[in-house]
């Protein structure tokens, strides 16, 4: 009897286990399948090896069509008779027959890049500095456009060119993507594109950012066009005459600066205006159709620390001239005053007056601390617009 009870008990346990297994089997199978999927290798994905070479190639393909050449068209002129003419009749003492008027000759002088599909192009102001000349734009596809209008920034070496896309209906103007120059770092990889030496279109050079916040003098004193530029980007990417106005790009193909100058006394030293400066100019232009800049209205000369000590004067901006009707005149600033502070910030050799004014907006009221006749005083000036 005892054996029978044991056998029945064993059968009940087995039957209970089988019933439990049948009850939880779907859950067990689901758990096993989930675990199998987690440990199973994922399908292989295509991996792209990024190198400096591939970055450059991809960037040029992406941005190259947005880079243009800016061309100045010279006016037709009669050829001058040379005293040593070798015309077909000169051997008989008859002047050479070479005084026929020449056709206008085009000369490639700079670069630029497209910023809107409706025909706005950025370049350097010194590239289109001749207000009497006519200009044309040549795209990477060798399409030519007449320049309808040029807007020149009065404070920066920047100009906006307007062309008409309908000049070449078969071509679509491709705007260049813009980056953020406030996030640049020294050592960052950069690419420059432009018309090197005025004839080699879409020349590509590479390098790194060598320095930030540099101050330079751009232009030629012999041409009467010189500008003091502050907070520019220094790069060792080769920038040659003709590259002016072209883009300086990061590895993502975004323009971070506009190539504007090259050092004549050193090698591998080029400079570019930060794109954020250009963005501010573009925003101003888009809102008003012109470049609106804050304007104080003084001509000044900086007093260095050494000169200040020698003459027992404070360091600052010595006012040489006041523009009639300007905010400076309205505020009571006079010729001979020394501006020593703007809104409590000292004006010195490294922080010049123009930098303080450029950082403000039209309509801002600033506090100008001046030194006059041995005394300092605060004057209020409301900045007005200077247009170009």
C-alpha cells in the first residue's frame, strides 16, 4: 500500500511539472528568442574611412560650384603709337597702322562666393573698389553674369554683388553653407578656394588656423586703399593674389571666413575675415537694402602709453576732427578731447575706439568719458547710421 502511494505521488508531481511546462512554454520560448537576438551579431554596415584627403575632395565637390571669379572690364582705349613702331609700312618712315580702338579687355582680379539663389555674392570691398569700373561674375561652370549692383561695407573689407540669375536660365545658383566663426580653434583644419593669381580659377589649398583675433592692415598704401582690420583669422593655407574674396572653409564644407590678405613679408601667412562679421553685414543688408553701421563721427589718433607718460596725458583716442552734425558733435565732444572710456571700458592701443563702436547697434546710447583741460567728464552720445 505504501509503495502504491509513493508511485501515485510521483505521477502527480510529473503531471504537475508537465502542465506547468505547457503553461509557461510560450513565455520561455519568447525569452529565449529575445536573448538570441541580443547576442546575435548585427548586419555589417558600410564604414567610410575619413581622411584629410577625402574631407578635402568631398568639400570641394560640395562647395566648388558656389565659388566664383569676379572680373573687372577695362574700358576700350586707343593703342598709343610707339616711337619704335613695327607696322607694315614703318620701314619706309610711314607710321604703323596700329591705332585702331581695342575691344574692352577683361582681367580676373578676385574671387567671391554665392550666398543666395537670387544672385547675391560676397567678396572683398577692395576687389570691387573702383566705383567707375564695370564688373562681371564667372561661375565654376564658366557662365558669365553682368554685375547689376555693388554694395560696399563702409567699415569692413566686405562687398555684396548682385547679379541676375536670368542671365543664364540653365544654371542654378547654389548658395554656400555658412558656419560659426565663434567656435574656431587654433590648429583646426581649413580649406581655401579662389582664383589664384587672377587666372587659375577654383584653386584649392589646405592648412590650419594659425591664430585668432589678429589685427592687420589690408590693402595697398600706394593704391590709396588701406584698412585696419581687427579680429581676423590667421591661416597657413596658401592665399595668393586673386584669392581675395574667396571662402575659407572648415572640414564640414561650411564657410568660416572670407580670404582677404596675405603677408608680403612672410611665408604661409594669410588672413580671413570671420564669417560672423559677414553675417552681421548680411543681416543689416537684408533688412534695409544697405549696410547700416553705428556711427560716432570723429577722426582720431591713438595716444600710446609711452606718449601718454611723456606728455602727462591719459591714454586714449585723441580727437583730431569732428564731423558736422554727427552724434559726437551733438554729444558735445570737441576737437582736442581725449576719449578714454566707452561705457566704462578703457580705450587703449589694443582696444581702439572703432572696435567699441563697431560692437554697438544703430540707436544705442553710449557713455563717452573724455579728458579735457585736465578734467574728465561723461557725455552721452546716441549712435546714428553710416551707410554705404
